C-alpha cells in the first residue's frame, strides 16, 4: 500500500523575506541625515531595492540622495536650460561645485581634492560661464567629455593627460623670426602645464629647412602665443643705401683736404659736423657731415666741378634692418702662408682687401629715422720681399649717425699719400760709373688723394619722389 505524505503548508522564513526587505527599505528611506561638525548637511547614502510581489529579490540598486550642503543664505538656482544664478559668500569651493552639479543635473569628476573659498554673485548666465568664473579664479580647469565635466588643477606638479586638462598642440611655422628667439618670449606666456619645442634650420642637414615652434598648452594660452607670433614674425624693415665714392687728387691749395663746408654752402645746404681726429693726434683725421634735405647727386656734381675728382663707384645696396651691408671698391692682394708641423707642411693662400671698403649697419627707429653705423676704410698694400707677407697702409673712420630717412651724410678726410721716385737717364752714358749721375734725372713725387664717401639712407617703402627716381633709373639701366 502506497503512503502519500501531505506537504507542509506552514509559513517559512523564506516566504516572509519580501516583507522583511520592504520594512528595511521603508526605514532607510525615512532616515534624516545628521548635520556634520561644520554645521553643513552631509549627503547620506540610501539603498533602495524594488521587488515584484511573489518574486525573489532582484539585483541591488544604490542611489545617493544628496542634500543641500550650502550654509543658510547661499543660493544656487537653475534659471533655465543650462543657465544658472548664484549667490555665494565664503563657501568651500568643493561644496559649491557639488551643489551646482546637483542643481544643474550634471556629472562632475574632480582630480584630487578641490580646495579654496569662493564668494560669487551671478545672475542668469550660461553654465559654461559660471564654471569658468568659479574654477579659473581658483586655479582650476574644466572640460566636458561625453557628458562628464572633468575638473583638474592647473599646476606644474599635476601632469595629467591632455584629454583631461584640454591641452592642445599648435605648430607655428616662422617665416622671418628665429625659432630660438621666439621661444624665449613664448616660454613666459605659457601656463604652468604648457611646454614648447623648436626646430631650427641646419645648413648641413637638408631635411631641416624651416624654423618651427611647437606649443602644447591650454587653448586660451595658445591664443596668446598666436597673437604674439603674429606681431613678431613679420617681414623686417629694409633700408636702401645710396652711396657715392669719389677720389679727389689734392693740389697744393687744398693739400689738407677738400673744403666741403664751402662747397655745400654754395648749394644752400645746412650741415652738422662730426669729427673724430680734431682732439686726438692718434685718431683718423676723417670727419662726417650730416646734410639736411638736399639732393645728394647735386652735391656730388658740385664737388666734381670744384675739385679734381672722379667717381670710383656709385652703388645702391638694400640692407635689412640691423644687418650689415658691405661695399668694396679695389682689389684683393693674395699671399701665401705656410704652416709646418712635425708630420706635415700646409700651405694656404690668404687675401687682403685693398682699396675702399665700406661697411654700413642701419637700424630703423620707431619714428622712421635711421641709426647708421658707418665704417669706411681706405688701404693700400704690397708684398714684403723679405717676409713674403703683405704690408698695408690703412686710413679708416668709424662713426654712428642718426638721421631722418632721405637725408645725406658725407664722409671726408680719408687722405692717402703715395711717394714715388722716378729716374730718367741717357742710354749708356747714364750707366757710366762716376760720371753717370751727370746724365741722370731723379724726380721725387708725392701724390695725395682724398676719398669722399656720400651716403643717403631711405627706409623702404620710401617717398613718391624717391620711388619715381628709382623707377626711372631702373628703366634707364634696362633700356
């Protein structure tokens, strides 16, 4: 006979489990957060669990119920879609940031502890502007990535990934300025988390053919760097230097040089005298005349008519602001040097520049004037048969003159003297010992010449009159 057992229908603890959990949830939901020691309301975690009647307990869901943690009198109000109004007085920045996130229903993640006190009053402004004002004044930076606002400090000690701080990279190709010079100034314009690197031109490496500056920094700091580079990397100003080099053979009545003061006075020009050798016996006797607003070609023609002068050269050279221009009229005297060591002997050919050498370095001032550093040099030389090295006689002067664009300067007093011994005799009779001198004639000559250099600097672009003259001269040269 088969026996059947009846099921036990008495209640068990497992069937009363949903009721027990419901009671716990009810109690947790109604827990009131306790104030902290600083008098601010602290957020308390609340666990909620949902069940369907007759079903076993499902996964646990945790929700943080954050209470208003600002002290009384401090208010953050949402004015509309992503607009906010704030009235805060001496509140912790971390508390203000958390409350703002709750009110605006935003996700905020901060790197490390956010510290500092803040007092702020904002009325119905966009949330982005409010975050800028709230964080930038305390040395923090925020970016939004995929709906999450990331807050990080802007300090050199905190090196975070670029995506967290919002750092960007900008490459600046420099056309005129040097990358190393620009980098010195840009380094002072960067934020604490910014950095730079440069690429310079290398004449020996054909792959390094440009000047570049690479900047990694926050967007607002890159904008400052871009503004500076736009101002600094500009074409340099240029100066057109018009030069006349004259050689005057001095006669007995002007053995001390040409009297340029009288000549220029005939042309109704005003001048200023600058001399280097008047007070010093060892200095060069050259002098500089600064002419005021007179055409240089007219004065040059007047010098030619008044003296035995000829033009050695009349070049025009274009010089960049602050760079040296060099003009040479003459020759290069070659000589051989020998260097002997224990193992070898090396011979090298060197050259000595002779004639007239003029170096000019113009610097343009802010008011359009030109500061000219001028160094003319007149030299002659010969090879010494004893040493096989050159012997040279040099007359030079160095001067710095400030003048307006288009004004002329004349450098004079560069006097050289050559002595020569000329001998003429009758054939055969002049070579007879003892009585040969009776049939000879010796003449000792002393030739004195003066080099006069006239210069006119013109800042490019120059005036209409000078521009027209320059175009006419170019057309005349090409025709």
